[in-house]
C-alpha cells in the first residue's frame, strides 16, 4: 500500500476536528458550552499534527487519542488540546506561558492564536526538536527554553495566560505569581484523580478556581 499524501492527511485532519466538535457537544453540560471558539477549531485544522509525532506513528496522528513521543511522554489527544486552548480564551495581543513543550504541537496551536508564546520543557531533546520544527514552520512568536516549568519564566513574566500540560497536586506558586491580574491559568490538578481546572486572577490579585472534567496527564516534573 502506498503512503498517505498531504491530501489524505488533510481529510483526516478535517475529520479529527469534526470528532472534537462531537465530543464537545456530548460534554456540554460539564463544560458549560456546546461548541468551542471557531478560532481554536480553525487552528486545529491548520496545524499538521502528523509532523509533531514520531514518523512511525504519523498515520495515527488524527485519531482522537494521546500518542507516545518518547521518554514515557505523550502528545495529548486532540480533544484535550482544543479544549484547554479554548479555556484559555487567548487574544491576538496576549502573551502565554506554556509549561511542557513536548514536541511542540500544543505550542503551535497556541502560536496561531496568541501574540507571543513562551514555552518551558524539562527534557532537552524535546525542547531542541520542537524549536527546530517550529522554526521550520516560520513561527516567529515562540520562545522555548529547557528548565523546570513549575518555576515559570520570570524574565518574561507576567503572562496574560498560562497553560500547564502536566498534572500538579496544586497550582505551582511561581506560576500564580507570574500570572497577570485578570489573567487565567489552565492545568490538570491532582495525583491519582486529576481534574481539569481553570484559575482566574481578578484585578486585585485574588484567585478563583473552577473544576471541569476528570483527566489523566503525566505528572509535572521538577528539576
């Protein structure tokens, strides 16, 4: 059988976005909405997920499932990528901090919607691969560094939005400190039982958290 070409992959990517829309509708009571922001869905349609996974499993890239990327890590399922991005409510002028670059798929989605993305990855091989890949796409609004994401990136703080793609027992204090007033942090919280959580900071710096749906992420690693 001959390999899939870009046209085949584009069809699968459209199907992936349609499946995400179905899952959102099915979970509308828990999420408080039946559709995601059309800008998020458009970004999911544009970014080629098959280039952000190992070549051997690229044909599986548009299934709605996590996929292994090495070092016992995975790229999140497309539904979760879309949902977490939607929850951030990113605006074109905003700066967002991503904790956990992986191979850069979520980073690319964020870069489609935000003014600037700063991403921290603890595994050097991931950070180097993602940086080269994203530069190849000509995405000039992304900065990546190797380090402990739970400490944030103080040099570029404060951030309008923060996304954490690994689970923590509680929101890391450094991230809450680096979040702007009127900013938002989205992350999975918990150990054995994890819940996708949205934390908003008001103008006075007070925090308010709301929990959405059960999730399963790898643990946030500290250096």
